[in-house]
C-alpha cells in the first residue's frame, strides 16, 4: 500500500510539473523566442555559468537567490509569459512548478537546458573578456567513449580544484605508459548533467571501465601504484 501511494504521489507530481510549463526542444525554443522577442527570456543558472555563456538577450535571475519570489513578483507581472532555461533542464521544471504555484500561468522552458542548446550548435554569447567556446559531452557520447578501449579511466575534474591539479601529471603518466588504457578528462563544471547521471558529488572522481562496464571508482587523491593495481 505504501509503495502504491508513493507511486501515485510521484505520478501526480510529475503531471503537475509537466502541466506547469510548455517544454520545447532547442529548435522550437529558438524559433519561439525569436517570434516573441518581447517576452522575457530568463537564465536561472548561477552567475558564473551565465557569464561563461548564455543565450543572447537572456536576463540573469539566479533561481537559488533568497529573494527569488519577491524579485519575480516585482520584475515580471504574473500575467506576463516567460521563457526559462537552466543548465540541464531540471531546475527549469522545478522553477516552472514553483512559479505556477504562486500565480504564473504562461511559462515555456528549454528541454535539456543550456547543455542541450550548445550540443545542438545554437548561438550563444559570453560576458567574459577571454571567450572560450563551451563544449558539453552528451550521455550518448560518454557511453561511446567508455567503450573506446579495453580499459577507460574517466577523470572528473575542475580547473579550480587543487587535488585535481596534483593528480593531473600522475594520470598523464599512467595514460602514456598503458597501451590498453584510454584516458577521458571531463570538466565537471561544464558537464553537470554527466556529474548528476554518474553521481559525481566530489572531485576529483575517477571511474574505471573495462570493456564498457564500470569496475572501480575513487574520489580524492590516490597514488599512481594504487590506480595501476586496478588495471589488470
């Protein structure tokens, strides 16, 4: 009975979330925003994500700001239609549900978020002086990469991560010395959908695959010999 009740609640919540907004794939989202240029386009990601790259004419509104509800009510009338996107699509659905509950009725969100936008080669701009093109790895591409060799070692890292920098030369050495091993480095900050899918909550995180199947994972610093002992 408890399982049935939980399932019904889950289905009910899912249907409510779906009905709270119109969900469009990148092509239709782009077409709709261009045809309705007067409708606010909200980027609800963090400031850093927005500055690194965002859709042209998007307005940054951090969904996690403490006064989100008050800001929205002051800036955008409840009868005003809204376009919303986040990084992977999930936060947009959460925001749409929340906004629907406080009175907003016409919300359109980007399916797959900004990562899906980029992977579909849609245009975007950056607020940073030294603009570096963004690149996201899809889950499908990830699956192909881990099947690329007998052993594939995936390194989830970030440029600001001290332990990641210490591990870099060790991993490079292992990669150079092992014929059977392929190394895949993934910037966790730029590929949040992958970190969510593979439950990477801390970095560096290493995941070792053999013939496409995960056989080992480790978070944090680790020695060269310990890594090599897993490859046999």
